[in-house]
C-alpha cells in the first residue's frame, strides 16, 4: 500500500514538474544561444553553425562504430572539445555554455526533435 502511494505521488510530481523544468531549461538555452549569436557576425554564426553541424554528424556516425561515443553526453563532450579547439584556431572565442547552447540547438534542428516533442 505504501509503495503504491509513493509511486502515485512520484508519478504526479513528475507530471507536474517535468514540463516546468523543461521550459526553464529551454528558456536558459535560448538565452545562451542569443548571447552567443550576439557575439558573432552573420558570417561567423553561419561558419560556427556549419562547424558544429559537421561535428555533430561526425559524432553520430562515429558513435555507431565507436563504443566510447555511444552515449549522448560523450558525443556532446567530444563535439564541444573539437569545436572549441577549431574555432579558437580560427579566432572565434565562445565560452563553453554558449557553445553548448549552439550544439543543443543544432542537434534539435538536425534530428528534428522539435517535431517529435510537439507530436508527443
């Protein structure tokens, strides 16, 4: 009886708080993305987007073959490391949070998660 009550309580809390947490996370990522894009010219933003897009696709393809990159967090860490090093070499400096927001944005765009989330 106690376990059922706890399970029901947890399920209710998840249903109530998950949308709130996800919307706050989305707003935070949007803020970081806006900060990052304000630092860049249009040409730089396009270049950075292309670099990240290529790295995200490479991480996905590598993850199919490489056990080390099967987890999403490992792929993201790899993309952030590679993108940061490459962009710094090109004279474009973004902090890790801004770069992370760009990666998240492009992952959602590339893999059409916005559509999946809306359809759920």
